[in-house]
């Protein structure tokens, strides 16, 4: 600390923290849409601070701890309070216990990530990253508020989904890590066309696109785990029959 801190990455982390705090205020003031948008903006700041730190080679232990505290606020407490004030408050104890479990599992997920440096798998996360869980919550709120024909989901289903997200965060299911993905290197022309199409969809129907992307990512981990288990079982049966 006597040598100072890296200012630029810390400013992005501060932006993350500010968005999380604003989301809490907006949720308490009955503005769920603004709270959800603030959480999505916090995810952008969170992605940028790590990318900037890696590009400028300014990663520090202080930055790691500061980022984790900001993530707990923006992606743990903020989405939990948003869900509680928006859908789960009528459930009383069951509602606030569900969102408390979300916050608790998010904190455990962050702590485990910080201490398991030697056990990390390249390009993989162990357990659902907390920004992805928060992104699914925020994008679903926007989807439900902005899409007139969106199917109505009962609060009890929302509560069950919160329990599932909490379990995914502390699970050992592997999720893909796209943080080191680079787009400035040479790519096939099809990748460019896919990126243009994705950008078009996000501009055209962002309230649907964000929800679909986050939902697909959350489901990708269990789906890949299931496929791996089935493949290993088939290989075991094939070895026994030889």
C-alpha cells in the first residue's frame, strides 16, 4: 500500500461498486428496471477492470480483494434485494431466506475463487460465476417488465430458481471462461458474420437477447457436465464389453 494502487483498474472497480449501490437504492425505491440495468452496467465494469489490469499488467492483490468486495455488493446483495422487493417479499421468511442463500453462496463462490489459485483449470470456472448469476436475475427482470407477451412466472418458481442459482455457484460444475478471448487476432470470416449478427440482435431486442444469453450460459455448465458423464459412462461400458 505504501507504493500506491493501480488507479485505472481500481476506477473501473469503483464504477462496479457504484452501480451495485445504485441498484440497491433503486430496488428499495420501487424502480426494478433501473436496478436491473445498473446491475448489467456493473457487469460491464467488472469485465473491463480485469481486462484492463491484464493488458496493462497492473494486477495486484489489492485489486483482487477490492474487486471481490465490489462483486459481492453488485452481484450478490444488489440482485438479491432486487428479487426480494420485486417478487419475493410476499413470501415473508421463505422469500428473504432464499435471497440470503443467494448472497451467502455468492460470497462462498468468491472466497473459493480467491484461494484456489493452484487448482484453477485454464479457460474454466469451478461453479457458476457470480456475475453470470446476477446477470440472469437482472436480465429476467428487464425481460418480464419490457416484453408484453412474456410468460408470467409465479413467485414460487422465482424462489426455486434462486435456490438453483445459489447451488450452481457453489457447485463443482465447470463453466467456460471467456475472459481471455481475443477478437483483435485473425479469425475466420464466419466469426465476423456471427459477431455482426449478434450485435444486430442485441441492438434490435436487447431485453430478450440479454436474458437468452445469460440463461444459455447458466444452463451450459450442467448440460456439458451431463454430456461428459454420458460419454464417460459409454466409454466404461465399451471397455467392459471388450
